[in-house]
C-alpha cells in the first residue's frame, strides 16, 4: 500500500498539471485575440481607405 506522502505527491502532480493546462489555454486564447485585433483594425482601415 502506498504511503500518504506518495498519494499526496501524485494528487498534487495531477492538480498542478490540470492548472497548467487551463492557464496555458487561457494564455494561448489571449495571445490569439491580441494577434487578431491589430490585423482586424488594419484590414478595416485598408477597406475604409
């Protein structure tokens, strides 16, 4: 039977991985929006001119 410390480390590893995936997905989504905004503004300005 695994000790309590081993179970705790395994649980922290899983939780830390999930948090990293969630934070990473939000960061990727944010950078994609940052890239989209200047391109959309440039294309709008070009279309208006």
